[in-house]
């Protein structure tokens, strides 16, 4: 792994140059008050009709713009291990799935409350180690990318920072995988091992994760043999990357339902096209079939206004916002 070509970032002048933003603007954005974050919860409707809610901190446009520059111009310049797939340019769900396709056993483990578990101390040490940030730049960067001593959900910089902070853990898990002759990948907080002996590494992998200060969600530890369905990040990997027949049939059914409506709502058309687009990252052939079906069956636009939408939101019922001042 190579350090950033921009290393070290010790002065505000260097930071201004990298981000293309003046220090006064950076300081103003870092001295945010309650108005800089607009938290809400977003819900996803599952097949049984129940809603799973996810908290979003939602930084405002000026702060999010600076966080995007920090991500693209600084954080993303660090070369990560090949098996780190999530939030990495050129990597996709399909890339992740392909690494584990056709393996006898696939094991997945999910870190519990990953973003909440990554505090300023861990982020600060990572910025010092990999980017050479010093006493002039580090406090400013931490104020720009952190919220209440955690990585904020919905901030463009958070996924990359999570990857960078998880590098020591990933390195130890890679050593375990190499020793056991297994493939390893991560999708931010989702780790996957595959190979004939993948099942035997679960306990040691969990011990390594706990040693690094993280926890594992017990209900998300999965041991999958090729005699059943093997999946990770929503993709079936038994014989090759695929989103699975149930999901394909559900999208096909939705296309047929919308095609029978005289004037389907734009919100419904956008939803189903978004679902089709998500398939592309896992399987080009499945995407092509669904895309062609939608092109033949659905109008380009539909009825505006109050058509039902699958994007559910509500006021923040999770974390309460607190100013850091």
C-alpha cells in the first residue's frame, strides 16, 4: 500500500492547495452550529411490509461540498489493498462478488455500528499516519469530517475515512486469510472470507475484530456452503455474480404492474429504474434483460405529484443532534 502522493499535509497552505478552498472558508465551515446538519431517518420497505429505518446526519450543502473535496482530493489518493471494495473508485458490488464466486464456503461478518465506533482519536491517528497531518491541519480536518466524536452518516468523507481507519484491522484479517489459504474482501463494514476452510476462521476473525475495538453483529455472521445460496452485499455468488432470482422476479413484477397503469407516477418509474440500475453492478446480463424489458414496457416519464414512493423518511428518531461548540 502506498501513502498519498500529497503526504505530508502539515500546513494550512498545503491544505488550501489540495482542496482548492481558502482557509477562511474552511474555518467557517468547521465552526458549524445546529444549522449545518439536518438529520432524518430513511426507511426501506422489505418484502414482508415492515420498515427498516436508518439514521442520516445529512450535512448541509456548503459543508458537504468541502467534505466531498476532502474525500476526492485527499482521502481517495491513498492506495488501499485490492480486497477493500466499498467506496473505492473502479470497484463495485460485482467486483466484490466475483472474488468469492464458485467457492466451497463463504463467510460474512458485519461490524456493529461501525461509523459510531470510529471516533476522533482513531481518525486523527489515521490522518497523521497516512497523510502526515500535523497540529496546524489536523484539528481543522477533524472538525470538518466528524460529528459528536463519530463519523457522520451521509457525509461524503465518512466511507473513505472508515476504510482508512479499518486498515490495521484489515491487515490482520488478511494475514489470517493468507495463512488459511482464503480470499478476503471488505465492503466498508462487511467482511467476507471464502474457501474450503472459511468456516474454521470465524472465531479467530471475531477475536481479531474485538481486539481492534470493534464488535460483530451476531445475527449477521453467516456461514454459507455452495449447497445453498451464497450471498454478500445482496449478490448471489454460487456460480457467478447474480442478484438472485427472487429479486429479479420482484423487479419484473413491478415493471409489469406499472406497465398496466394508464399513467404511472414518476416516483414509481424512478424507483424501478433505480432498482434496475443497481442490478448492473452485480450482473450485466441480468441488467440487460431488465433494462430492455423496461424500455419496451414503461414510458419515459409518468404522472407527477402524489404517486406512492418507496423512499420513506421521518424526523430523526435516532441520534439527537448536539453542537460541538
